[in-house]
C-alpha cells in the first residue's frame, strides 16, 4: 500500500562540480518519507542515472528515456534564472503501476511539460494535488526558462489542491485568483514573503518564518509535501499551511537534498503547529 505517490521528472541539478539529484519528486518524496509515509515515485530518466542511494526507502518506477532532465539554476540577489539543459521522455499513464493508483495522496509534480493534466483522471479516491510549475514553463533554444501562460481549466475538477510559487506565474496574482475560483485549495508561495492560501472563498496570508537562507531550491516542493501530509491528517488547511511554512523555513538553510527536513525538525514543527499532543506522535 502506498500513502504518497508523486509523479514527475527526477532531474539533475547542475553544480559547479558535477550535479545533485533534484526535482519535485525527489524533494517531496523524501519529505513525505520523513513524515512516516510509504512513498512511491513514477518518473522518466536515462538508465545510467544513479539515484538509488539518494532515495532509499522509496519505491521508484522509471520509464526508460534516452536522456535525463537537467537544470541549471543561477541566483542573483534572491532571483533565480533557470536553464533547461536536457529533457527526458514524457511520462504516460501506462507507466503507473496499477496498485499505486490506490495511493492516499497523489501529487502531480511536473517540471518540464512531462505529463498531460488528464493524468489526474486515473485516480479516484486520493487526495489529489498538483504543483503545476512544469506546465507554467517554457524555454527557448538556449534553454532559458520563462513563465508560460497556463490554462488551469486543463486540470480535471477532481484535483483538490494546487500549489505554485509567485515566480511560477510571473508575479501575475490574477492567475492565483483564477485558480482559487476553480479549485478547493490554492496556495501561492513567495519565498521569504511567506504563502497565501485560498480555501473555498477565504484567503489568508502566512508570513515566512525568519531564517538565514542558504539555498531555496526545492523549498516549494518540501512545503507541498508537508502541507499535503498534514492536510490529509487534520483536514485543516490553515494549520497545515502553518506547519508547511515551518518545514519550508528549515529547508532553505541547507543546499541540495541536504535541505530535506529531518524527522527531528518535522517533529518540532508538528509540536508547534499541528496538535498539542504531537510529542506523542511517532515520526519514522
């Protein structure tokens, strides 16, 4: 039985010396795993990509591809310029093991147009969520990534939670408002400025936790996993957002997959933001 299924590209994030494993699936899956979830990933990558040692304890189904999606992220004064250096084959519904379609939480996490929005139709009883940044991206011949106008109506009504960053929508908050009219819960993260949550007509802003930022890569994916696991547990979007904000703040103090919050950090956030008896809650 799978608790948390995330679908999207595992990617290479280029570094000055080599690369690290990255992508929504990696950051979200590892966070969910540290929250005690039984986690699985469906992805597309080249056979020579070595990710097993980084994703221990997570089941991974890889659709073969001649290439692995590769990004280079450059930061200047807090702003990111992203380049897509290579892209894997698109992910098809046939790649999803039938038993995994019964997962409690299903997270569609595209990075670079790798799946169709209709993939959501293959899940019925799950808490179904999407982080649509990969549908909100386009890139030129040099690989420079820019925002792309995305029609949220392409996503089936069965999707309950949509999470993206202000950067993903090019700062156009009308896109947030349009999504909030269509989906039950919509969250717009904005780095050091926190997150804005819309739920069934009510909108609340949650300031970010003060912290020393080292590397924000993956913070949105970590936030998403923390929110979804907490919301599945509590049914409360506001407490879940507070919890996810706390978890996200811990993640930006480190780089690469070292940013994944530890069980101890997750328990501290749980104690503070989810429930009074959280000290008795077991985090594996």
